[in-house]
C-alpha cells in the first residue's frame, strides 16, 4: 500500500506548466502514477538543490542541467531534452495589441507601456533584465516596471498592475484573461531548451523513470506545441 500511495517528486521549471496540466500529469495518473511537483524558476530550483533539498527528478534549463551533471547530482544517462521555448509579450484580453514586429517597434512599445511586468528569478526575467541595457531602456522601463519574485507575470495584467507582461510564451499562455501578442523579434529573441533527469539517490527511481518516459511521447509533443513550446526530441 505504501508504494501505491507514494508520489514521484519533481522539481520543475514553470515553462511546462500548461502542457503538464493538460496532458503529461493526467497521462501519468491514468497509468497509475502519482506526482508531486514543486514549481519554481530554474534559478530557485538550483539554489534549493544546493541547499540540500531533494526530489526524484528535476526539470530545468539545459545549461543548469549541464551543471548538475558536472556536479554529479543527476544520473546523466537519464537526461532527456524535452522542450524549447521562446520569449514573448502579452496584454490583457481585449486590449490593443502593440507592434513588436521589429526591435525598434518593441522598444517603442516598452517605453510607451504604463508598466511592464517581468520576473526577477525566472529565465525570462533574467534575460529581459539583461536585454534592457542593450536596448538602452533600463532606466525608462525599470522606473515603472512591475517586477515579481517568481511566478506568472501575466497575472499582473489581469490585476491591472501592468499593461505589458514579458515571459516565456508558454508561461504567458497559462494565465486566463490575457492574450499573447507574439514572440520577441528574432534579433533579440533567444531559444531556451529545458531538460529532465533523475536525481541521484531518488527515493522513487522507478516512478521517475516512468514519468520521464511520458515526456517524449507524440501526445506530449502535441501538448507542448499547444502550450506555446517546441518539442526538443
């Protein structure tokens, strides 16, 4: 009975929340599995692991996974590259869609915004915070920015605290009541890959293996595409 009640524990980046909720977790449950997911940005997950927290498997940015492999914290043979993500912009549902079709148009949109919401610790927020000085907009945007510690920036559109939200497209799409305007223009776009692997010393290694196997099915691939991601397998 104890084995039947055990939940496979996963530390997971927010980027796949939509696809996991729509397909991956229900499919695992339908096959008799249970999973408990600790959702957090990759940077937060890495700090938690460094502090001694554990799980059965981890889902993080590929460069973070490389560091975990180098540190001997995961089983490298279990690594699977799962999904690729792009950064984008959203507005509240029904609001006019600003022009972001070029770098100059994006700059005008960011400067004109009452407030731009982005995340302090998420991959998208880290990238955006680095992009702003390169665009010459750090002071102008940050003076009115709505910066959240972690989570879904598009929630600040629904609450009215911001009128532009920046995040991974798949993370924007999780929030109801918003509309994705589109991805960043290619000259300032970045494609990030996310990978999963089993952590050494996993208490439920068999469950983790079964869960990871479900990340690369054709049905999972369809769920990733539907949630704004690209399969990486």
